[in-house]
């Protein structure tokens, strides 16, 4: 039987069980790395460095995880803070490594041209709208959870998601259902 | 109706974009960078106890059966009563200060 996040966290806290923490990393690495890749708009290795920093911070501060929110929500919050710190350091993050991102995608799932247009449309959104759309529409967080991750009011999250979606719909109108 | 269709379509496309990122050694890298494992409290206590017992046995053997202990106890018992009281009070203060320092150190470490 697979252990829940709560079980694994308890094992890490009680016995400093590195295997349990590795299981947590394995379970969440894809979503955290995916989110950071979408946020940084830079090379994939930078996103992975930030993801690594996210998990190391999570390990260090695991005692502060009270289990009130989902473990993934707590991780997204740390990841977003890592991203903000990096962005502040760099001021401006440049150019997405399209070739590397392309290699991560399964060419069978979506039309490559549509995928490219969607990725481009997402990159055109202002950071606050892009982050809100990615968290809520792509990673399945509720508005309330996204508000906790981004540390902004619930109403602001709803507005950002709504505006972001409107812009995406306009940009991708040609691809939409007839 | 069209509006709803458009919303569903957009959500589906966004979810499609969230493809699985292959681990590719990422987890192993993170685990490698974790700090060394903390020793369990129970294990630490057993190790300390074992060391104390071994050190006591070595000291007993090296001191010729511990004859000096009996000699010192006798000498101590012959001291004037106020000196014995003073020694007892001094030992008590020493233990209290040690305990207090340990508590302050532990609390400070937890707050950090």
C-alpha cells in the first residue's frame, strides 16, 4: 500500500528517514519542476536548480508544515518564493529554452503548433496572471490554495485567473472549438 | 454555451501542457545534498551509556582496583562539617548552572 504524504512527512520528522523524503521528492518533482519551468522563462537547468533549492528548503523546514494545506500547496509556496528571490536577483529573466522544453513534451499528446502557441500565449501574460493561471488551471489548485501560495488576497487571485484566461482565449481563438 | 465550450477546451489544453517531467536523477541529486542523518535519541543514549561503562571499567583497572576512591572518601569525611556543606552547595550550583545553560541552548536552537 502506498504511503500518503502525511505518512512520509511523519517518517522524516520522527526518524530523519531519507528514503521517505526521497519518496516525497519523487512524487512531487514533476509538478514543481513543471511549474518552475513555466515561471522562469529561462533555461531548464535554472528551473531545476530552483526546484532542488525548493526541496532542500522543504526538508529543512519540514517541522513548520502543519498539515493544514496539502503538501503540494506548501511545496508550491516554497517554489514560488525561490522563484521570486531569483527573479529579484536577476531583475529580468530572459528567453525560454524552447528546444529543451520541446524535448520534454510527448509529441503524441497535442498538436505541436498548438502547444507552441499556447506556450507563447502563456509567456505573453504578465507574471501575476500567468502564475495564477498555471496554479489554478494547470496544477489544479483551488483559488484559496493559490492565494496561500502567492500570499495575495483571494479576490486578487480570482481576478488574475479571470483576466489571464480571457487573454489566453483571445490569443488562442483560432484554435478553439467552432 | 459556446462560452462554456471554450472554457472547457482551454482548461483541457492547459492540463495537457502539464506533462510529466521525468525524474532523470533529480531525486537522487536532492537526497545527496541533504544534511547527514541525525542520530536517533534512543540510539544516542545507548552509545553514551556504553561509552561511560567502558570508560569506568578502564579507569577502575588502571587505578589498581579503585583504591584511591576509598582513600579520598575517607579524607573527605574527615573534613570539617562547614567545608562539606560548602562543597555540597558548590556542586548543586554547578549542576543548576549546567542545566540552565543546556535549556537555554536547546530553546535557542529550536527558535532558530
